[in-house]
């Protein structure tokens, strides 16, 4: 008989413009580096890319970059 068994429920939601994210990038040697940005919009659903991506304003560089979803981690969700 199992007692005090905790059940965890994980809820997810769609990514939204305004989400504050951590971006993982790799330099020429293959080492990861991290920067932060704000999601502006979801990328177009075209056939030229395998993975979904988002247009992200990269705060440290001041540019908008297309970043694949597997290189993003939500730091703070938009309200």
C-alpha cells in the first residue's frame, strides 16, 4: 500500500509575444554561450525549416534574430 503519493501535474501553454527568454548559442569552438531576449512573434510556418522558431529581440546585441525553439528557455512568461 502506497501512502502519501504525490501526483504532479505539469501544465504548458503556447509561447507568447513578450515572453522573456534565455537564448543558447554556440560559438565556433562548439561551446555554449547565453544571452537574453524577448519573443516578438512566432516564425512563419514555411517548408524551408524543420523546427519551429521565433523572432526574438536579443537584448545584448540590439537585433532581432530568428531562434529555433530548442535553443530557448522561458525565464519569465508574459502576462
